C-alpha cells in the first residue's frame, strides 16, 4: 500500500487528510510534537494502538526545528508522499512571535526538503502555502498574482513557497505548493476567528456568556470547508507533473457577515453581543482575499462543494451539539 507522511497531523487539515488517505488504502505516518498533555483529540477517531499488528496509522515524535531528526525519520519511513502541513499558523500570533514563526514555518520547510534530499528517496512533496502571501495585492488572486505579505506568517509562508519551487527546479523534486485560502470546520482551532465566533454563539445561546470580543469586522476572506480542501492536496500529488494550485471558493465575505450568519443560525442578534477589542487588531491587515481556483478545476477536476452559508451552519450546529454533550458529561466527538 502507498505510504504517506504528514507533518501537522494533529491539526484541522492533518486530521482530515489522514482520514482521507486511510480511506484510500494508505499507510499513514504522522509527526507530533512532544508535550506534557495529550494533543491528539482530532485524530482520536482513527488512532491505532502501536502494539497492534501492522497498524496503518503510526505516530512519531518530531519537530520542524530538528533537522537531524527529520532526516532520520524520512529514512526510516521512506514515504511515497509527504504532506507538509505543520507550522506556526496563527497570523495574529506571528506578530508577537516573528522569529519563531520564521523558524518553524519558513525554515521548517527547508529542513524537511533537505531531509528528503539527504535521505535520497523518491517522494512527492506537498507544501501547505497560504493566501496570506498575497497580503495587500488586490483580489481576485491566482497562481500568477504577486505576493505582498502583511504579516510575519505571510512572509514565512512566502519563503517556504519559493523554497519549494527552488527545490523542484534545482533538484528535480516532485514538489508542489497548494495555495489554500481560508478553510474552516468544526475542528478549527478555538483561537481562530471563525471557531471563536461559533463557540461563542453556542455559549451565548445556552446562557453561559453574553459578549464576544473581536477585532476588525471589515476584513474579508474567501472561506471554504477544510474537508473539501484536503481532497485538493491529494489530487495535486496524483497530478502527472508538479505544479502549484490555488484552492478557494471564489467568494468573499467579511468577519461581520460571518457573525451575522452564525448568530442568526442560533436565533440571536449579533449586534447585541459582539464588542470591539483593539487587542485583536493586527498591526497590518489583509483587507480582502478572493481566490481564483479555475486552474485547479481545469487540471485537477477540483472545486469547492460547501459554500459559505452551509459552512457557517455546519460549524454552529457542531459547537451547539458539542456544548450539549459537554454539559451532559458525554464525550465530545470531532467527526465532522
């Protein structure tokens, strides 16, 4: 069976991708960071005891700042496909931790590419690039649009993007960039604005809190469903040649629109609960992102199936259900 290695397997995208690859018959290996607490909740549903005979999901401790460890792991696993999703991925936090963001998100990619080269194995490499690289460039944005990042995160992702292109051109590696626009789900981290909104809606509807503090409500993003987007990742590595692709819905909505839709789903008036907090405003903002994924549709046959309204409803419903389970003492599931 084909063997794949995923960095960031415990994240939103990593968990969906692992499920997808397992459903396609892959043996999946994932890198997790050592921590004093369990951080594998998103993959609990597919976790396999390492003592089982021939487990198809295997986890390895590792870190993107450890070059030697990455080389040894690549040599040990010998993956046919590498999906590099691991990073310091919070844009606002990258302003507070610019050096670490560059080290993990930018240099981490180079270390992984070098590990593949040093291990001297034939593999296909996927780099999780970001629409944040476009920054202040006016929409719509496609594969030929100029990058003008507006955050340390966007800058680090641009460095990783060009490094991937360089290794493809210099060493003939099958290395591709998926330029993914914002993609959300019930598994989105709780500090990201969309999940922050939907979790707050569930708690406000239950009478557990009254206010939600947010930053810039006018910022506009192209929001899609993460489960759709990992399909595109896999498709890129099945393509007959290594190319870079934008993955997006082609629609733009503001943070305020997301609030309105989320609160409406729970029968609430958003304006009665949302408050502005200057602490959540970025030093430099990306005003509007709209992705043009026509190349992905034309060459990969991929297009988004879940649109904005359905995505918001799905996330609100999941957080309402999760809160009900929590209050009832039931185990919270992350299977959406």
